[in-house]
């Protein structure tokens, strides 16, 4: 049990260390700024057209999981009906 916790803790620590080092390298070159509400129209004109495709992709992905479960159950049912 302690080995698993040690592995997870070590992985988390390594990822945090890499994140910290990369932030130290990237932030001075790129900088961080707060978005200005003056540009909200530009942000929305870019982002809003992406909402319907994202929702449809999400819907298809979830329905695909449901249909795959139904298909598996159908194959099991066919197998059991041929078995008897």
C-alpha cells in the first residue's frame, strides 16, 4: 500500500517540479495579462461558434458509449439464445 502512495506522490512531485521550472522559463518571455473587456466582442465571435460543434461532439461521444453497451448486450443475448 505504501509503495503505491509513494509512486503517486513521487509522480505528483515530479510534475509539480517540471511545471514550476517551465513557468519560470515561459512567464518572463510571454508574460501574463488580464483580458480586457473591450475585446469581449472579439472573444465571443471566436468562441461562440465553437459551442455547437463541441456540444454535438459531446452528445455523439456519450451516445456512442450507450449504443456500444446496447450492442454488447445484443451479442450476449444472441449468444445465449443460440446456446439453448
